[in-house]
């Protein structure tokens, strides 16, 4: 997944830069049709790539 920060990420203002982030997607199927998707990612990885990890309230 590649994303550009245009909205705030939990107390961190948008940086306006793109970043790559590994993000697995888990799909739930009913009758062979997808009915739900969940995407998981690690916020600390994103903040580190954007150079904002120092603003974390805990060590990254």
C-alpha cells in the first residue's frame, strides 16, 4: 500500500508526503462473496518513514 498523508494520524498533523506501508488485508466471505475487509498496518512504521517517530509518546 502506498498512501499520502492528507488527514491527521492520531494527534499528528498531515505531512503531505507519500510513504510505502506493508498492509495485509483479510477478507470475510459469505456464499463466496466478500462481505467484509480488514486492513492491518503498524502506525509506528508509518510515522518512522515520515520522519515523525520522535513525536511518539513512546520509543519507536
